């Protein structure tokens, strides 16, 4: 039997957000249960389930979109946790946020970076100093990667 949009969405939401996504939907049950269902069916059942992009790419795009919209720090924090949950490294998240500066401006990027700092502080041993040190260790575009020259990976 084919899964419904809601079933597909709930399954993917759990895969992406862990329990965080369910908590968001649960928080809507008393005031706007249909909104929670729309999020699960449309955003996760339809859009996130489309072919062509990985979950990591989708989360980076989502972070950039929420940052650009501004005033979405609560949703940004949910998707920062989701980005970590699908395997995006904190330094790559920060680099993605910083990429938005020339297009979105410093205030919105600063808000997003501070949201990231709060999320990173929740666990995993990532502090602002650790992320900054690791971001600075990323090779410049076109500079090659020392780890790759040693047979490793640059994470890109």
C-alpha cells in the first residue's frame, strides 16, 4: 500500500529532525493542528521528498532561506539542529551562513550565527571558539586541501 503524504512527511521529518520535528508539530496541536499537518504533508511529504538534492543540501538551502527572511530565529534553530542531525559539520554550517553576508547583510547573518552558537552549545562539544578555529582551517577556494594530499578528506 502506498504511503500517504502525511506518512511520508512524518517519516522524513523524524529522519531529519529526530524528535525536534515532532515536538514542533505537537506544540501546534492545541492552537493550529492543521498547520502542523500542512508542514508534515507539504514541506516534508512533498518538497523534502523530491529527487535531485540530498538532505544535507536541502538543510543548507533552508538555513540560507530562513536567515535571509529574518525574524525566523526559532525556526532557524530547529533547522540548525536538523542540519547537525543529517551530518552537516558545524564549521560547514557557519561557512554557509557567512556566504550570505554579501547578499543579505551583517545583521541577519549575525542573528543566524548567534542562533548557531546557541544550538552548538547544546551538545557535541562545539563552542564558538572551536567552530571559529575549524572554519579558519578550511582551505581557501582553489588552494587544495592538505588532508586530501595526505589521502584524507576535506569534508567538501
